[in-house]
C-alpha cells in the first residue's frame, strides 16, 4: 500500500478522517488543519541529505561515513577513537538489518519496513478477546525487551506517502499487506548516563544501542504474531511517523523538543512499531499536562546551539520547511539547522533531550514528586525548582569512561 504519487488526500478522505479520528485526536492534543497532507519520506532531512543539493555537503557525507569507521577522531573529550568505536559498535545489529537488502534499494528499518523472515502461519489462532490479547502482546513485548508498549489504530494519515528506494532515492511502494488494523508502538529507554554526555560521539551509543535493540525486538514480536497466523510488519523509522502513533497509543504527550514525553522515562526513549491485523483492543491517548508545562518552559529551545527549536505556541510549519509535515498545528523544528549541527559534530545531538526537565530517573521518589507537581497546577514551581538544580548539567565523557580507565 502507498499513497498515489503527487495526489494529496481527497475531500472525502479528509471528511472521513475527521469523523473517524477527530475525537481521539483532540484527546491526544493532535490538531490538523485543512492544509493537512501525509508526509513524503523523501523529504525527511536524512533522505534529503542524499538527493537534495541544498542539504547535501561534504560535511553531511562525512557524517554518514563516520558510522563506518571513517570518523575524524579529535582530541576533544567525547570525540576520541574510543567514543566513536562504542557508538558504531552500538549501531551494529541495526546496521546488519538495515543493510541486508541494500542491493534492492531497501534500507530496512529506516527507508523500508523490516522484512520478516517468518511466514504467516496457515492455521490461525482464534482470538475472541482483543482486550486480553492486547494485554498479552504487551507482556510479550516486555519479555523481548521493550520498555513501553501501547496499541492504536492503523491510521493512514501518518503513513509516509511512499518508501524511498535508496538506489536512486525515488519513491516506491511500501508493499504493506491489506487489512492492517492496529499499530503496536514500543518504547525503548536510552541510557541515562550516556544521554547526560550529549553532545558527544559517545552519547550516540545511547541512540545506536536502542536501534539495535529495536531491530531485534520488533522482529521477534512480529515473528510471534505471524506464528499465530496474523500479519505483522516490523518497523523502526520507516513507513510512517511514529510520534503520532505513540501519542495516540497513550504512551506520552508531544513536546516542544519534538519528542514524546512519557511519565516513565520522560523524553529519554526511542520508539518502534509493528503494523498488524491481530485483533487487539486499542489504548486511549492521555493528556498528561506535558504541553501545558512546555507552554511555560523553553529549556530545550534555549539550549539548542543552532536555535532549531521554536519558542512560543504550537503553529503550522512554515511553507519553506520542506522536512515538516503540512497542516498539523504543533511545535516544529528547523530540521536543516538541526541536521547541519549533527553533521558538524559527526554524531547525533540530543542536547534538547538532556536538558529537558522531564529527563529524570523516575524510580527516585523526589523525581516522582517533581513529576506530580510538573503535571499539575504547580508546574511553574516545578520549573523553578528544576532551574535551580544541576540536573541538566552535562556529564564529561571522560567521567563516563573513568571506571574503565
Ligand atoms: S538535536 Fe541538538 S541541534 Fe537538534 S534541535 Fe535538539 S538541541 Fe538543537
Ligand atoms: S525542555 Fe521544557 S519546553 Fe522543552 S520539551 Fe522539555 S519541558 Fe517542554
């Protein structure tokens, strides 16, 4: 399945979406406008870095090459050979999966769904209780290593209009099976100490480790579902925008730093997903109070070294922001400025994750108390308390390594 190329949604489709999703969108804090159009993955900044001369540069090529042992090691703390070595090793399993069909132009997990080697069983397990099945799927997701799991509708608005054929960066069909009904969204917690070292190549190990975990977990969970006789398509960053699915699945709320903030791990997560027709009850979205907090906070936007995050209220994206979805009123980053900084660093940046007041260890009682205040009418006080603490302070990468030295 994919959207017909170059044709946006019809009036009838828009009306049907309003009827079907209007109520749950409102509950999730998702606001679409008449200008809404599904997003083409060809326009995401990472894909543009291959075909769009306004994004591609020697620096962006060097950024991608640095993940394959061609980094320019520096004397600077956090950018030494061992920092890049740990980061690249963390990505290994994800790389193996994403490169295995490269010759067919399918970068699995990033620009194409992950191919599941397990066939769908001919015999189909009877499922007469979708609520019990949803509970079971979440349990199995945890068994395989997922930290959070939620389930939502297979909402076609968030599917990319097409996948990207990485041989020539043209658009190609997703080849999704017909009849999909649900999206299982999984959250994968990033290592707190590594996140504390952003910006550094070392910190990128927190990202890479979770992509490698994700690849294994979605493949295993999909294999379980396929053994039950149902379709399951494992997916990471490919095929559709995971953020609206995660929010609709009740895992958290969208924030100014472009992340989903969860009560369990704050913004310190990556998300993966599985598209399926397994009969499953869906979770309800939750308005936790994160957006209300973000309305009074700008820690992430203040800390961004290239001013890529917005101040002020959510708004529709600027018409020249090609890497942003059209017709959604939300906080939107300047992806070109953000990725330009990544390219300069030769590693991913998540300063906006590190400094966010919700980036805390919620197994700690004081932090749980802070959360309660931050999500209620004491939010101003919670913000004041956070600003007075040294919670957001960067950990020196050499301090992360010190126990080994
Ligand atoms: S990742 Fe870094 S550069 Fe990008 S928006 Fe966040 S702080 Fe800014
Ligand atoms: S730093 Fe503040 S404004 Fe930014 S996402 Fe976190 S809570 Fe929201």
